[in-house]
C-alpha cells in the first residue's frame, strides 16, 4: 500500500528539481541577455566614435592635401609672376590639378587693384578665352561702389566651361573683404562662403609673397605681397567623399576665425543623436552626429535571441530531466541522438555544413588508400577566394558568411555527387576528385569552377551584386600522407595567387624546388653577417655644375659562399621580413663610417650616404646605432647623410618626424630617397627636418618623353629651393639628361653615366685619387679587387661632361651592379 505513495514522492521530487532548474536557467538567461545588450550598446558607441574619427581624419587629410596645390600654384606664380591664363592652365593640366581634387570647382590667383588702376585692369580682363570669356563680355564691378582697393581674379582654372562668378566680381567688398585683406597682413589663409544662385561654395584665400616666404612685419608683407592663391571648393563634394563608407552619419564642417564663421552640413541630424566634435586643424572643426541602437534587452535583437534561447534551453533541460526520470529507454535514445549531433558537429563546418579539416584529412587518407588498391589516380583542388579579407572589412562579416554559404551551394551544383567538398577554414575550400583517368579532369573542373564563380552573387544587405574570383591550386597523383597532398596543392595555390589571381595552377616538382631554394636562402642569410659574407660598394655622387665628386652612397652586397653574388632585390626583402635588417643595418652604418673616416684621414672631403629601412626607423635604437657608428669611427657627423625613402616616411608621419628630429640632433644630414614615388603631402614634407630631396629615377627616364614630366621636375626643384633643400637626381644615364638637368639648375646627380657602384679600393684609386686600404676596405680577406674600367664612350659626347668624367668618373667594377633594366634593384641595397 505504501508503493503508490513512494511513486508520488519521486514524481514530486522530479517536479521540484525541474522547477529549480528552469528558475536558474531563466535567471541566467536574463543576466546573459542584459550583458549582451550592454556589450552591444558599448560596441555601438565605440563604432560611432571610430566612424567619427575616420570622417574627421579624411577631412583633415583633404584640407592638408589641398595645401599641396596651394604650395605648387604658389611656386608657379613666384617663378613667373607675369604668367598668362594660358600658361597657368597648361601648368595646371600638367600637374593634373582638377582630377586630383574632385571637390575643387576653380582655383587661381587673385590680385589687389588700386582704384587708379581699375580702368586699365578692366580693359585687359574683358578678353580671356582661356577661362570662358570673350570680347563680348562686359566688365561690371560687382558689387558696385567706389573703394580704395579692389580684388579681382587674375589667373583661373575652371572645372566647368565658364566662370562661376561674373567678370568684375570684387572679393574685397563687404564683410568677406575684411577677412581677405586681413589675410594679406597676417600671412595666414582666410576662408569665406559665397553663394551664386543656388550653389554654395567655400573659397580659401592664401596670401602669396615674393620669394615664397612670409615677411616678418606687416609693412614688409604689404611691400612683398603678390596676391592670393584662391581655391573654390564645393563643400557638398567634400562631405560626400568623407561619408562614402559611413552612410549613417551626419557631419557638419565649421570654420571660425575672429568674427568670421562658416558652416556646411551633409544633412539634418536626428533629434536625439549622439554628437562628437573634433578639431581637424587650426580653425576647422567637424561635428559628427548619429543615432545609436536602443538600449535594453527588448531593443537588442541579439540579446532578445539569447534570452529566448536561454529560456528554451532551460525548459529543454527541465524536460530532459523529466524524461530521464520517467523512462530510461527514452533517455538512452535521446542521448544517442545528441551524441550523433555532436559527432556531426565535430566533423562538419558549422557555417556551411561541409566536412571540416578533420573529416577532409580522413577522406583524403581513404582516397589515397583506395587509389593505391585499385591502381587509379587521386586529384585534389585547393580553392581560395581572392581578396576575401577586403570584402569582410568593407561589407562586414555577416555578408562574408552569406557569401561563404552561397559559394558552398555553388560548388555542390558545379561538381559531381561523387566528389568531396570540404572547408578547411576561413575562405579556403578543398575538392577531392577521383576516377580512372585524371590527366585532364581536374583542369577542366577548375575552368568550370572559375567560370561559375565569376557569376554575380546577390544579397539583401548589399545594394549591388557581388562579383568575386577564386584562385585554385591543383595536385594530381599519389602522396605518402594527406598532409603532403594538401601541402602541394597549397604550393600551387600560392603560385596561382602570385601570378595574378583568378586562375588555376597545377603543381609541379619545380614549385617545391623554388620554395625549398627560398627557404635555404633565408636559412643561409641568418649566418651571412656572422660569417663576413656581406660587403659594401660605393656609388659616387657628383656636383652637377663642375662634375666633381661630393659624396658616395654605401650599397650592400652579399657574396654567398656557394652560389656567388646574390642580387639585393632577392635578399633585402628576406632581411626585412625576418627582422635581420636591424643587425645588418647596424653593420652597414658602422662599416660605412669606418671606411669614410679612413678616407677622410687620407685627405678626402666627400660625404657618406647610408640608407635606413622602415624597420630600423620604427625603433629609437636607430638613433643609438648612428651615434655609436660615429663615435667608433671618429667620422664628423656633418659628413654622414642618412637616407629614408618617401614611402617609409608616410607610413606614420608623427613617429617618423619625431625620429628624424632625434637623428638630426646628432649633427648629421637627412635625405628623402625615391622622392616623388610615395605621393607624400608637401605640407607634411615641411615638418620633416630634411636637407636633401633625391628625385627618383622614374622622373629622370620620363624627362625626355613628355613636357609634363619636365614641368614636374621644374616644380620639384623650385619647391626644394623654396624649402632651402639640396636637389639630387638619380638614374642619370645619358648626356641629354645631364644637359636638361643643368637647365633646371639641379644641384647634384648620380647614375651609371658617371659611375656605378665601386669596390672601396677602386673608388679610392680611380675616383678619390687616394691610396687604397691595405685590407681592401670592406672586401672579404683573400678576394681580388677588380680593375678599374675605362670611361664610357657616351660620356665623351658632351665635352663638358667628358672633362668631368675624365677627371673623376668610371664604370662600375661591381659584378653585381644593376644594369639599366634592373636599376630599381639598387634602391633596396643599403
């Protein structure tokens, strides 16, 4: 009789346990959902702050970038104050001013015209066809009135066919004239807003003085004043460009100076928007406004989903407890089902449902065994999406996941049911193909896949179809292990990527040989410095006016003990990637300073130029390395020039500027190498304490091919002179180039026409006219110095050049010196 009561007691216990479990699960779900909602809110605020900072940074760079055009146009006007509209427009077309600045609607020069000269200026201004005017246009003073001074446009380049302002528009009239004339006396730019019809424009007026330098006093500024470089900007274009990747923001660009203030907005912000105000330099500020996602669990879909999932899981676990308590058979069946699900999850990719790496390796192992048993051939394809990371960063990981799911579905459609498709992770897929004859099958399948993947993908969040490509590595044949099969397919994939992407490549044994040779070269490189396999050669630098040697550049060479001379473009990138460039760069500094100190002791007065890599410039240790090299060698600091490439300077301008100031404090000189290739801002260039600009060899080659290239070199030389910098041109190969550079008043030249890289003893005897070092300088003990070569015949074509080369020059005796076709390899030597 007690048995039914015992059953009722057990049932009550299970019910109580179920209720406690559900209660704990509900509490935990609520806590987790609140945490997720709070985290999402914080993440939204961080994303808003980051987007605001990105927009402010883009606007700051745009304003600084526009200063480059002001500096360039100022250099043109200072060099030729009486230039015509036609000459100014041709110069503007040569430097591609309007294509490079899409927000620019017009730019040019404005001048002050006294009342006494008004009639003469008006008569000259009525016929200016270059800026859309003709003889029928009437010069009408706008606004009318008698004033002591007027300000009119003198030179102008327009984006549209005709001038946006009427002929005779006076910039110095009204309130805007106060700001414009004040800028003449202060030497600082003034910004004014103008509205013609329905079009609003922002006009930036920058005063310009003779010599390109702002005088110290107001009186001197008025005497030296030439006019203003004026930029007419379309604020809407500037704001739309900054908001291209931030559609959820509303930004306002404001300018305030004294009693003058301007404001331009991309739209009206929401009523309860968050706002961030950022100063982007001087009088410019940017306010970004945007709405954040609603707070709370109910306002966050992910938090709400977590809460629902937690509640469902709590109820499920409670029901599971009841099931376990009510019947062992049903519990065993449920455990078996869950175990199978876990096993499937362990062997399959959770996103696409494809076999994962573990299952793919097992399938490959079985495929290889089956083919060995049946005498058939196995094939595999390694498929990787091109530029998938850029897509993820641009459109987000949610779109990236949808794309991976769609690609998996497309692979199933394009392949046979017998073929195995797996996902190794990320955007990497593996396809296993088997059959009796695979000589052409994998290649045909790869071609079909390339064609199928080129078809656009359409997703709801994106506004336009996505077009992607893939690269494929193919391997056919038996391998000892699955890992070897995947390794060889990966090598073929790497070759397909490096060959231009959107293609397939079949693995060959020569690929393994190339990879192994690169590995062996990198391994040997680790002992090259310790085993004294490096040496320095030196290429002379000539003063252009009399072709006397004023300096030498130290270049690194590697004499491999078995394969001979290794070209710099082969081992310099390896030094950069493994970090060994820090030790090798330190050795180059010490050895170059030691050699130069020896030559100075023998009576030479030339300077030494040494290249410093980007990895060296990342650390303060480079300052200690330069100081130690000078102290150990005894070389005067003024005789050392440290060269840094333009692209290295622009990676992190703040750090680079601070590091260059520290180096400059040692008393050395600084040069910007490969100038013109890195598209650096000239406004930034003025912040670097450099002494010399080395114009890249690409400009030298193009100088004889186009007038635009000659105009660019002329502009660079003029800018260098305005900044009081030495101008050195690299890659001089012909006497015609020398003549043109002399006409541009270039200071120094360097190139194979005069001399290539030379061993120290050859340089000392044939160029510096010194006694060679007893130990042959930087050469390894026992090596035989090459004999000096005669002067190149091309150098005698110009008598003046021939006399200079006859006294100082010679061809390179370095067997690894780059030829004319591989001159670019030299710049990564030091």
